[in-house]
C-alpha cells in the first residue's frame, strides 16, 4: 500500500500562521445565501447578496464574522434585569427543537451568575443589525455564539459589580457577584441584581477584550444536564405557541391552491362555488413570480374564510385551470437515467491527486458501485403557517422561520415597504429541518393582508401542501470506483456525485453541486489513497431544491460509507479494522489540502480535519456496541462514520431482518465528538432525533415526480418512523473535551452515518447490499 | 349550528357547521390551540384529545359526534393525577424537542395509563403507534411513560 503523498499536514497546525493564511485565503462560499429585498420599477426583484457561483471580494472572514450581521455581544441588547430580581435573556436564534432558547439562556445565566429559576427568555424579532446573525441553520448557533453569549453574561455581571461598588463607594476589586447578588467582602453588605439593575444599565459596557470570563471549572450550568427546558412546562400544558397557533382580533384564515408544477401559472379560475361555502369571505389571486423560485410565494388562488375548515372546503370548491409551464414533463423515474448517464461520463473535476484514471484503466479488477437517494420532504410536524397584518402602513408578521432577517427582507420586497416598516415576530417552530429557512409561506400571508387592506390573515398549509410544495432534499446518484492494492486497501478512488444544486432555486439554470455542496463529505475524504479523483457532473433541477438536515452529507455519507464496507468485504477484511486502516494514523489535515476551500465557512486552522478524532469515535462506537460479537442468522452489526459541521460521528447499528424483510433494531450505539458540550442533554436529544430521522429516510423517505407533480401527499404515502419501529435502545456516547477545543455543530452531524450503518448492518445480516434508498420493500423476499 | 360542548369540565357553546372537525372548533372558535394540526387525516395523532376518556383524533371527528360528551384537551390534562404524572415525567426526562407533537403524545399516554396502569413495551407500542414525532423523541416517550407509571404506583 502506497501512502498518500503530501496531502496533509502532520501534527498540530501552528496557531501563529492563522492571520497570514486567513488573509490570502481565496474567497469561498457560504452555505446559506441571503436574499435581499429590493423594489425596482419593473417590479419585485430579490437579489443574491452572494451565491455559490459568485466569489466574494476582499478578505475572507470565518465563522460568525463571515455571516450576514456577524456577531453582537452587547449585554444591553440581550439581558434585562428587572427590579423584582427576575432576568430576561433575549434569544435571537429561532427555536425549532434544538433547545437553543434553553441553551443560550443558560450560557448567559452562568457567566452572569444568575439563578436559573429566575431566568426568562424572550424571542428576538428579525433584526440582524441589532442582534447579529439570526439565520438558524448549518448547525451554527452554539458554534458561533457560545463565546459571544458568554461575553454578554460576563459583561453584564461586571456592570452589576461596578454599580454595587459605586453605590458603596468601594473599589470594584472588593466586590463579587455570586448567586444573583453582589457582595462586599469587607462589610458583608449585599445587594440583589434587581436592586442594582437600574444603575448597572448606566455603567459603561466593558470592551470585549476586557470582559472577565469564568474558568470552565467555575461553570454552574454550562456542560451540565440539569437545567430545565425553558419551554418545557408550556409545551406539556399545551400553552406553547407555534406559528400555526397565532390568533389576532378579526383575523381571516386562508388556504392557498398553488400550481402543482413548479413554474406553473394560473390560466383561469372560477371562484363561484368556493364563495358559496359558508364562512368563505373572499377569494384572492396571488401572482406567480417567474423562475427562479427563490423564497417567493408560488402564486395561485387563496381562499379566505372565518375559520380554517371553511377555507379548506372553499379551496376544494375552486375550479382552476393551470398553465403548467416548463417543468410539466419532469419525471423522477426518467431522471434517474439522466443522473446515471451523467455519473458514468467524465465531468468537472473538483479534486485530483495522483492519476486515478490511469490506475483504474490499467487495473485488473475494479470495484464499482452506484448508490441512489431520492428526493426527500422535510415534513416537520407543524406545517408551514404564518400570520400578517398591516396597521398604518406597518406590516407585522408572526411566523415560524429559521431565517428571520431573510423573512423580513422578503416581506419588505414583496410589499414595497421600507425595512423599518416590517416587523417579523419569530414564534416557536414546530420542527423545521431546513424547510423553514425559506419563508415563502410568510410571503403569502404578507401579500394576502395587503390584498385585504391590512386585515390580519393567517395562512395555514395542509400536510398535502407541505409535502407537495417543499424545497426538497436533492435526489442523488453516487458513482464510485476503486482499485484495491495487495492488502485490499484502495490505490485508486473515483467518485462522481450527480445531484441537482440548491443554487438552482436562486439562479435559473444552475447545474451540479457547488463547492459548499460537494464540500459536505465528498471532497474532504481523509483516506490514505494515492490516486483520488472527484467529479461533479452538471445536472439540472426541475423542482425547488432546499436544505434538509445535514443536506448533501446524506448522499455522500451513504455512498462513501457503504462503498468502504463493500471494499472491506471484497478484501475479506473486517469493516472496522479496514476503515481504521484506510484512515491511517491520527493527524490534523488542513482542509485545503483536501481541495476543500469551504470548510463550512470555518477557518482551516481552527478547524482542521482531525483524523484522530474520527478514529476515536469509530473505536468508541465499536467498543460500546461490542463489535465482533457473534449474532445469529438474520442479525448483523453495521458501522458508519462521518465528519460534518465540524463534528465527528460514528454509529453502529444492530439489525435483525425477519421474514419478508421485517426490520427490527434492538440497539444503536452512537459515538459523537462535537468538542465540548454546552448542554449535554440537548446534544443527546439531537443525536437521538437524528438517529430516528436517519432511519426514516433509510427505510421510507421518497418523493417522486410525475408530470412535474409530486406524487406523495401525506403520512400515508410519505411515511415516517413511528414509535414501535424506533430502536429499542439508542445509546449515545459523548466524547469528553475541554472548553479550549472549538465547538462543533450538533443539530445535523448525527444524521449522515445512520443510513449507511443500517445498510451495512443489513449486509452483515443477510448478504444483501442496499444501494438505493429507501429500503422500502427491497427485502420483501427475504426468508429468515 | 349552535352546539354545547363540555370541555375541560366547562360547558361551552359554539356556532359551527355540524360537519366541522372538532380540531378546528377547538383551535379557531375556542382558542384552545394545544391540540395541533398535523395531517388532517387521522394519521399523526397531533390533534388527540379525550372524549369520554378515550383518545380521539379531532381532525376526523365532526362536531356533531361529540355533542354533550365530556372532552378533555391538553389544556385540561393537568386536572387529574395521571395527567400530572405524565407531564412531570415528560419534564423530568426532557422529552420535548420542538414540542409540537407532544400534546397529542401526552393525551395518548394518559389514556394508556388510565386503562393499563403498568404498561409493557408492547402496550406502549400499541397505544403510541398513532402519534408521529418527526423530531424523534420516541425513546424518551417510552421511558417517560414507564416513569409516570412507576410514580403513580408509588403514590398509591
Ligand atoms: S391532525 Fe389529526 S391525526 Fe394528524
Ligand atoms: S417534539 Fe417535534 S415533532 Fe415531536
């Protein structure tokens, strides 16, 4: 086996090269593009601030600094201390189940020396200039705001100390804040935060570099699992308010008939029968916007009524003729052939080292496999819903949105208002998983209230609307070829990933994965292979492509981790031992050495690819799962490991395949390294949830198109995992890490290893290789 | 049509068409938004309430079918010891993620524990199969039901 040459920097990357390297770092691409609303004479135009294909000028900024709005760490923006000694922490990132309202609050509370039971949370409206970046995706909230939120809490604590010292006329060095009181050592005097609040707010805010943070061993809440969920009591009592729960005085309820085919338009409609439905008040046409789709409403016909049920009945009574537009021919079954052909031809090379093509050509035996993953819908339990009203020219929106500022920009543009005339209140999100990053539904509510002269309107999407008008996870066909050396490890590796790009949602005609998309687990394979060639064919999109939890990592992770399992078996080697050999010795690799210029927008020095950490989660998951133990016929263990969003995840799944392909999962072991865990219980919850979602997409998830239309509609034909199918035992093993280690993401990185671990387990159990998802009925002929 | 409903031990009159699903009466007419809309087809359980103590999917239950019957929604779940025990177990184990499905989950769990105070895993599977959680809180739901059952047993 030849060792790969010069593709990595062994050992630690010296911190001192940071500044220089960052300055000459070529511009890369943010995963999430931002829409800017603008009104032109020609109508509404949403401009791309930057996109996957337009390079940013100037110096590259990493992490939060590279996101629109950047970071704000002013305590006066985020902390309010009330005279009754309660404390309100403003959380500027939307809550969609990841627990950010709890976790940000506990970070602030800890540094502030607040008493947790006294802490309340308020959700910030959309205002990125005031709060910093609010766009909640990419598993970035804690990664980017842990340090700023610490500074917020600590600065507020220092202001309280200064206020107390001034009140007592003593040096500030003699006072200390503890348990929500400030004490004077010498005299034993003390004042509560509530008593100091007014004065403290007038103290100067300490500069960021003067803020005295706690030592990690002084943390009371950070890194502990004991803090109550801030919204827990409201949720279990039915008091928690989601977007769909918004109620305003005099509000009308709307549902919308949208074109079934993307790019379709209303040709003709007859509203007479709809208007005859009791409770229906008005029928309003929503204009369609020319493609690309952006986050614009799809257009169509809205029925406004006195209640949701009347609106639904009214919509059923509409008679509509649609002009299908350019996508009426789209057929996902035929498209699979297009993807296949694209993946079998040379395409745009995104990483090349050695000469993989020559090695493949000259090899006696190539190992080749293709993996197919279909479109997916998010199907968050709360379907899209939004409410809007206009009072005195000011539009207010209440909506469950991941990108509050993007929503505000959208509404500003759609209504032709100034930004200051639009307020977006962020409700709780009843799940989102990437769907609610693009707030077309909020745009609908805004357009409808405008059409109704400002009357409040709530738009509710039915489940059918949600399944049929999603921004879908892209279909993918992954083509892999390898040549094994004498030890069975590959000496050549070719991977072509044929998948429509999310950019096509923003730029008509964009084709093939961009650098942030193949940057998700395809380009940055850290394996010791001398000849590597990675290619990305340009394939078109015929529907709205969006972001689904962990995004392109799903297809890349499934293909690569399945293929490695295939290679191990072909070599007659144990998959665990084989994968560790393929990864090689622990080392820290500069992602640019892997041709990965994106690195999730993070600094390559701060976040190198640490193969030691990858090895460690694999070894941990295997050890905890009892890898190698003998299981009966029809049972097997499968392993998969991925690195995404700056976190390392490995899963071992135990499966039992019964007669007719009945799947039983007695146990899943997940080892996870996201650096230090700020709220370990929520980290565990996210991993449990990622496991269930990963199993859902592995077993059931599939959206298909025919005549341009989505063929699924509801949970009957787009099933998701239910409790009896859930693994009996999910064990989460968190790797310990000190707070000097930079944080990794949590919400997404647990998902990519799940589907390949299941497929590999099925192979171990049955000898059947699953190369297409979902599993569905592929094992129906299996006899136990 | 004017109907009188008994909801959470109170008598309430509403004006709505007889075929209106109870879900929309609760949510739109009465402001009881704890019961959630998830599918509208009896597939997900988000809209579950109790009618005469039995779990019912309100999205497919017409108003006319519940006239005069005792209805308990999530807002009234804390009125009885089983409901309180389930809510407490949910909080103790940190079950909710987004929380959207949890009202329905809790109503199904309370109904289970009322009929089967010491449920087995198989009992839980059967009683909870109709409630979807897209966030994937199933392992904790299972554990929380066992915990609530144990607390209720110890309280007796
Ligand atoms: S909304 Fe009633 S079962 Fe889904
Ligand atoms: S907690 Fe989000 S759907 Fe169940």
